[in-house]
C-alpha cells in the first residue's frame, strides 16, 4: 500500500497485511506512549499522522501540519520524524543513538525506512518523539522557513 484512503488509524491498520499491521501497530504504540501533550493523531496524506492542531498553530504553508507520521509503503514502512530533521543537533543525536543500538539506519531527508519491526530501536524512536514538544517544533518549523 502506498497511499490509503482510510479515515482513521484503526481503519488504516485493518487494511494492512498481518505482518505489516503488527509492526505498524507496535510503532504506533511507541509513538502514542512517547508523544508530548499537544499533538493529535489523525489520518493525513494517506498515513497515520501526529500533528499540532491548526487551532494552536494555523500558520503552515499548506494548512496540513504534521510532526510524526507512520506509513506502509510498497517496499518498506516509513516513520517520518520532522522534529528530528528540523534541528541538526537533534538529527546528529538521533543518528548516534541509532548507531549505538547496533541497528542499521536507513534514513531519507525526514523519514526512517524499515522492513520489519526488529530494524528499529524502539527505545530510541520513543526518545526522539518525546524529545520535541509542540512549542519546540513550532520554533524549529519557523526557523526552517526563515532560511
């Protein structure tokens, strides 16, 4: 599945094959357990997303903000961590913690790709998610837009 038309995270999970459903559900649990207060879970862009509500911060370039997203792609699963990529120090910390776990990091500009749950150090993922409050993400987002 590349893009889903599911309207809820539970409906999204129901569409997945059993192996992918288990992996995505476990990463979702880590996200929900680690996410600072002030974020909401929803479906955006055909994937599960965690974002700052527009009522709190409406000044986005496309009125569809997200901080973390989770998706099942054709050849892998993706975890998007905008809070990590908006800050070079946080990104470096994340890469070092990932390497220290003994796992191989397959990271694009803002996403971590994985083929199975065991590819992820879930404690590092949880730390990265808990590391960025909504207020800090807004600051990082605004700094990235100002050049």
